[in-house]
């Protein structure tokens, strides 16, 4: 699995669902603290997820001790949809580890159909309108598939747009999107510059409907 197969997910409820699934299945996850020392891996399982306290509690897998350095950061990986993220350590000892709930995670794309990535600097654009309301907004088209698309959108649109919202699409340079209706299936934030992880951009993943599909859905 390459990084090109992963998307950045920033929705807290979805991140909690992923972490809760890892907890309930009691799977083994991998932890390491430096990219240059991935051979120094700790294995763990999740005890609890607390969004109020913004923390995840982990214990060593099968009772083994944690071997952690004073480094405040930790990388987390699970084979479950290739979940991967970096976060901050809150508390630690040999048998106990608390980490911050990550702001976003990298995860394997859920859809199976082939998609065409257009890149984070894509010159393709579309005009969108949320649920038939308000003014049209011109946004960047980041990737396409037969029944889907990813759009780079401004933060204000990202924040008012909910999962399940309907969006109308028009695009002169992407005929596939001209006069279409789509539903928001995922929301994600991503940091295009690894050296500036707090400088986030915003992405919507859409499912595009054919007219007959939309009638069945409604």
C-alpha cells in the first residue's frame, strides 16, 4: 500500500469510529517515535477513546512493556484500512500510554473503483452549490472516478457542509461533472507542506449520482 492510496480524514466522529473499531476488535497496532528508527516498534492495543478529554489510552499488547524515549511524538499504524497518523504523547510509563486524538489520519480509500488523481495543484475546477442554496462557488477538482470526485474547498464551505449533504456541480473543463448532483461521503483535512503541519487545507469526497440512482436514493 503506497501513500498515494491513502486519503487524509479529518472528521472527528469518523476518527472516533475508526479508533473504537480498533478497540472493540482488540487488534494489535504498531507504535514508533522516529521515522529513522522504525525498527524500534512497540505493539499495543486500545483500551479507551475519550473525545471529551481528547485522548486515547493504550496498553502493551499481550502484557509486554512499552519501551519509549522522551520524544513527545509518536506514530501509529494499524492494518485496518491502513490507518496511519502522528500525534502527541500525553502520559506514559511501562504499561500505560495516553496519546492525543489525532487531528487527522491517513486511511485507505473506501471505494474500489479506479480514480484519476489530478494532484493538489490541479488546474481543473467546478462550480458547486450546497443543497440548492446560496451562490455558486468555484473550487478545485482534485481527483475523479466514474461515480465520484474529490474537491478542494474553502474552510467556511467545509465547516457548513455535512456528511450526507447534496451538492450541485457544473464544470466546463470537466464534462463528467457538468450538470450533476452529488452527495458528500467524506470530509478530510490535509497538510500539503510537511514542514508546516498546522497549515491545513480542506477536501470533500463526493459520490456522483445518475438521475435514476438519485431517484432510488431519495
